[in-house]
C-alpha cells in the first residue's frame, strides 16, 4: 500500500471510531432491541483495535479528544452484546485486511 492509501485508511478508521463505546448514542443503543445490541457489540469488536489506540492516546494526552472513549460499552449488560463484541473482535480486522487465498498448481 502506498502512503496516501494508508493515510486514507487511518482517517476512515478514526472517523468510524466516532461510533465507539462511551458516547450517549452508544449508551442509548445498548438498551434497544436484541438485534441492535448485537450489531452494536459487533461494531465495537470490529473497531476495537482503533479504539484501543485512541483510548491510549487519550490517556497520554487527555485534552486531545473532547469526549469520553471506552474500549467496551459498560452500559450494555447483555450476553448478546458480548457475543457480538467477541465475534467482531475475532473476525472484523482479519476480514478487512485479509488477502484472497490462491492455490498454486
């Protein structure tokens, strides 16, 4: 990948991390229906690597981000969220960065 593609991917990842755990919208969605809670957990699992880096940066430089970022939505007290989170954590980043597997004959 070239430099502009990497920069664009990082920018896109940071924009998508705006839906990270800890926000008002995330807390409201955590008390919605079963499918909504599952998809919220799946999404938080997929963006977990980026969220972790942002959270570490927020701890080191507390004034850089004006909102509270969390790695995991603590207000989602459901097994459905947990299942979605771990499925997203296990499959999300590998699906995005995985190259197609080719057989050589």
